[in-house]
C-alpha cells in the first residue's frame, strides 16, 4: 500500500507546483486524487490527519508556506476531508469600456 501514498504525494506535488507556477489543475485530477485520499483512509492505510499533514508538506514545498497561511487556520472547515484546496489564481479582469 506504500504505492498509494507515494502516488498521492506525487499528485499533490504536481498539482501544487502547477498552481505555484500560475497554472491550473484539471478538476478531474483533483477529484480522482481526493478519491484516492478517501480510499487510503477507508482502507486504514493512513488516517485523515496523516494524509492532510502529508498534503500540507507537499504544499509547503511548492509555495514556501503552509495551507493555513493561505486559507486560514480554519481551512478544513471550508475544505473538509478529502477536499484539496487546489484553486488557481483569479485571472485579472479589465473593463472593456469606460462605463
């Protein structure tokens, strides 16, 4: 089952690196990874807390800060397990008219 946790780590790293670089994460990739996280918890491979700590470690590697610094200490209330806070930056919007 080490393969599952290694794959999760790889996917988190890829997702957060893409976001840190200004890119986006395809929803299907995020959703499949969340399903893998839930499966790992259900099968007893890792606890929810262990998975969230491991995900936060990958986030720190990409952004240089932890998830709570970007989303607040209560981020788990907004992204309950197994949701991944993998949102791209908002695109700049400029008015097309003077109105």
